[in-house]
């Protein structure tokens, strides 16, 4: 499956991983049942999945307001991604 994954253009051009590096491999690990490996590969994977579920509900369920939840999840994902990125480049 890894031979079909898209390469990170940032890593190819500049030699530095981007903040989203590891997302595809993490999803692949999730699909194979390796939940800990998926988290180690890309820590915000679970909050990202929750974000997409809430976003789907926002577009399909018009009776509720999901705006605050979406904003909170964007902020949480941003913080986790930035922390993970800083950790990766400092090691």
C-alpha cells in the first residue's frame, strides 16, 4: 500500500518534513489495526478523525450547531500538529 502513497513535496524539495507528514501512513496503520503505531506516526490522527466526523455532522444535521466544536477541534489539532512538528525537527 505504501507504494501508492503520495510523496511529501516539502520533504522532496527542501528535505524537511511538513506538519502533515505521516498522515497517510498513520491512516494505513489504523486500517490495519495498529492504533498505537498510528498515534506514534502522526499524533493528531484521532482528533483529526473526530474533526471530520463533526464536520460531516455539521453538513448533514442542520438541527444542531456544531460551530464551536469545529473551532475547538481546529485549535486542538493545530496545537498538536505544531507541537509534533517542533518535536520532529528538534530531534
